[in-house]
């Protein structure tokens, strides 16, 4: 019975990982659609990276969670050394650089909203129908003569530089909140990974003490709660893909948490 239950747990875990990869593909498509509104005619590498920041971020997280899976379950009883150790450390470093790039990009997006330029009082979206877009709730609408008078609520409109994008006051307030949630969510995940990295390194050398383990578990529970709250907020804004993706990632990292528990139990049995 225990073996059958374990086999099903493994199937569910790998199903979650497969769904995470499918979500990654959906985000690539979504980034490509958004890039059409924010990239200039001849974008630089930095501008490409900014436009596809979500795709880059998710690719890094997928590689990172698979590395955790190898370390905490598939190869948890092996000592990583030599070329294998340096290769995995190199991959992990690249992943963290990509994730930090996301954090910096999110900070830049927040700054763009904080420094948005108020347009002259007589301005309307119809003054910006030549290559401009209207932003609301992460969605871009290409402005043209047919739809410009239906976008937003005046009298205040703002330019979200450096992109050719405008929004109204409600859109600016919404954008600021979403930008803050992006940063907080990203930092919360980084903190969870820091705790897991620490536990993996400690368990490679033995068992963590109870005080450290207790603090880590308490902190991660609070962080998971914060992440779920942010995901529910995104869902309330109609961002159901963000909500679904976030809940999948929580499930994926719960699998890593379970791997850590089983690994710790195996170490305890070995010492008994």
C-alpha cells in the first residue's frame, strides 16, 4: 500500500512539473503578444530581455526546481563532485542571474509607473493613435481612430515611459499596485529558495538543528501564504493564468518540501 501511494505521489509531482512547462509555453506566447506593443523597430538585447522577462524568469525557475528535484530526491544519496558539481553550480548561478534580472526589471517597471508623466489637461487617447497603446490591467490595446474614444476615463491621462503607452488615473493606480505585487512575489520566492538552498547544503553535511529547521519552516509557511494572497489578488483582477501558474509553482515547491522531509527521515534512520 505504501509503495502504491508513493508511486502515485511521484506521478502527481511530475504532472505538476509538466503543467509548469506548459504554462511556460503560454507565457512565451503572451510575452510575444505584449512585445509587439513595447518593442521599438530595432530593439537592443536589453529591450528584448525586458520584453520577454517573464519567459526568461520562468525558464530559470523550471531549471532551478529540476535541480532541486535531483538534489533532494533523484540523486539525494549521491555526493556531487568534480565536473558534475561545477556544472550544476554553474547552471544554478545562471538561473539566479536570470531571476535577479527579473527583480531588477520589476523594479524598473515600478519606477516607470512612479515617474509617469501627466499629459496636458486637453489631451485624450485620440491624440496618440499613431503607434501608441492604452494600458489597463497588464493588457495593451493598440489605439486607432475607431477605439481611441472608448479607452479610459479622463480627464487625467499619463505616459508610461519609455514605451509608447498611455493610461488613465485608474490604470496608473492599478499598474502601481501590480508592479509592487510583482516585486514582493519575486522576493518571496527568492527567500524560499534561500531557505531551501541552506537546508540542502546543511543536509548534505548532516542534519540541521531543530531551531534552524523550525524557523525555516515558519518563515516559508508565511512566505507561501503571502504568495498565495498575491495570486488571489491577481485572480481577482481577471489574471487567471497568473493565478493558475502561481498555485502550480506552490504545488511544485511543496513537492520539494516533501523531498526534503523524506531525505531528512532517511538521514535519521541511517544515524539510528
